[in-house]
C-alpha cells in the first residue's frame, strides 16, 4: 500500500517518540506535578499537533524552509528561548498538591503550537518525510499515512512518560523532594536543546572561532591523564573542552 515500509516507519516512530526530548521531559514533569488527568490536554496537544505539523512540512512548509533556511534557524532560536522560559517556569514553580486547581499544566493549544518551535520535532518530521516517502506512490497520501502512524504509535510512547512522572510522585511527597525534581527536569530540558542548536550558524562558526581565539592565548596544556604526551592548545581544532579536575589544578581535554 503506497509502497511504504511500514515496519521501518513504526520502528522509527517508536524510537524517536520514546526517547528523551523536550516533549517527554515536560510530560514527565507534568505527570509528577499534576497527575495523569490534568496532563491529558498537554498529551493530546503533542500527539495531534505533531502529526499536523508533519503533514504541513511534507506538503509544502519543508520546501519553503529549504529555500529560506534562515526561517528554520529563526524558529530554532525562538524555540530555544521558549524552552529556556519553560525550564525556568518548571524550576521556579511553587510546589502544589496534585489536585490543587491553582496549578496550571500546559494546555492543548500551547502544546500543539509548541511543536513548531520544538527542535526535536523538526528533526523527526523532516527525517520521516525524507527517509520514508517513495516516488512510486502518491506523495501526499504517504505523508498522511506517516502522520497517522506517528499518532497511533507515538501516543502510547508519550503516555509512558506521563505514567512515569505520576509514578515518581509517590516518592516526591515532601515539598523539598518535588522541588529538587522540578529543578532537575528543568536542567534536563535545557540539555535537550544542545543537539539541535549545534547546527545553527552561530554555534558552528562564530562560537568555535571565538573559543579558539580565547584558548590559544592561554599558556596551558591539556592532556589525557593516561597519556604521558600532552597536547598544546595551539593544536586545538575546535572540538576540545577544558575541564578542571576537582582534586588538582591540572586539566583534561576530551572530545564532544
């Protein structure tokens, strides 16, 4: 039917939807703070909003962004700023009872619109359309079928994260524990930005050049503790990170 490799698509859907990302981190946090019932609108917004975004990307938006890549970079920046805002909201949110109506989980519309500025969602949508559509079938029908598979098989994957968050709630009954959990989730949410933002021009060109200029002026060496031959920073190629060891003044270089 439509010359699609359904088995491979389903594996792709499960692998991308069950792994950590901004959506799943926020769902787990919402499940822990508000419970399953109050997180359902957030969950529905993701699982309906993303397939709709995939259809839009496959049927036209993708061509626009290929012609004007700066538009997609702009959306990534907007998404990064919004994610930082959400991370701050999670970390600074007051600890409330799961049934307290004063707490406000993310709603359906906000969760659906968030997919357009979610870096991982862009990778998933573009990857699915480019990898699994075939010239042997009707392209628009193929895109719709892929979106349907994301809805059918991605929804249970997202639901697992809500269940996991709600399960953790029993261990977070003390306010300090829940507060520590929220701060941890906010940090994980910020870390989820790193893979997507590495493709931005500022990250791939300006920042490495700036870092190389700064580090090249330092009269220090960096080395692997197991390697007796140090590498001077003059040979730095842009992928060294310098980390101080807590018990000594020496430094260690490693690749990222």
